[in-house]
C-alpha cells in the first residue's frame, strides 16, 4: 500500500456482540482480552485470540463496569460507574470484591495503575461537565486528588511511572502531572487540546507515545511525549470508547467501539508499555 495512505483498523470481533456500553478493554498475561458489557449490561466479556467472546462474569446487581486494568500480580480492577466503587477480582478467581467505595464519587470511569500499585481513578459528572480525580493506595486508602476539573475520562501512566495523563472529554483537553514518590501529583500542565470531537480512553506505548481515542471522530490519535500528533489511525466506527494493547508482541491495539458494539484492531508503532510491564 502507498506510504501516504492513512492506517486503518480491522474488525477483531463480530459487530454487536457487546452492548453500546462496551468499554474498558484490558489484556491479561495469558493474552485474553476483557471488556465490559458483553451481550448485556453489567457483564464482563472475555474474548479469545480468534475474536470470539463469552461472558466471564456478571457484576452484582446495581453495578455496571467501565474501565478495567490488571495489576502486576494479575488481579483485575474494575471501575463501577453505577455503584460508585472499584472492584477487584483476584487472579484466578471470578468473584468481584469491593476494593474501594466512596459515596462522594460521581461515576468512576477509568483507572490506571501507577508505581507500587497505586490506582488513579477518573470520576466524571457528565450532567455538569465536571469531574474529580482520585487515588487508591495499595492499603486501600481513598484520596481525592483534585475536584472542579472538566469531564475527567481517559487516564494513563507513562512507561517510566513519572507522568500521569488525564483527559477531559467535553473540554477536549489532556493534562499531565508529575507523579511524586508517595503517588500524589504535582506540576499540572496542559499536554494537548483539541477544537473538535470528544476524548475517551487512552494508553501509552513503550516509547511513551499516547494513544488517544477520538470519540465521534472515529480515530485514534497517536501523540508523542512532546505533545505532537505523530499519526491518526482511521477506525470503521465513529465512537471509540477505549483502547488496550495485546497480541503476541504487545503491538496489537484493541479499540472498543460504542456505536458498533465490537472491538476493532490495528498495529501500534511500539508495544504497549503496561502490557510489557505485566508480561516481564
């Protein structure tokens, strides 16, 4: 194909095997891909390497998952936006246990895992185009890091564990923070902003490039650590909600598509940084 042609995605699963609430893709050490709302709301789906899915578990009544991440020990953490909590499913288990819960959370949306197992949690209030940012320590202490933000959504830690990226969907802004020794944040500054379309989930590759889903635009923007857009991958659907890395070498990106109820895939510039960490 011509060098100047934009990169395009392919389908990884069949269409509409997930609901429109498909979100939170995450790949474990086995290479299994998980995402929320398979077949019906409130489930977590498990997709094999051939793109075939099944229900892995159903969350307790009153809970609907959003972001999913695995820690370095293989435990799964799930942001529950309906129940204002974070669940943990221990490696090898299928029972979600409440890891963190706070009634003052809006709708826990996505999470990222930083140095020492600290969890960072985005917490948007869509009705008011506002949001909060939380951290949960490995001792399960819940700390409010910032409030009065825009619609906090995508969240990711850089490969060197020194930077946290947080985006605001409605405000079309990506912020970056320095991560301190204790996991707390400082030195907030603008990373990149956009004049159109929404922002949703994001992940870093090993080079520190940020893969940002452009909701309603139907692309993934790949942004260098310096804040320069290196390329934009064109998706089939228009509503990418989140992204994860997987595949044999960690080079496959899997994108959850809200308008198509499925996952699309494309090849990354470099392996996923977190995928590399959990597979070391």
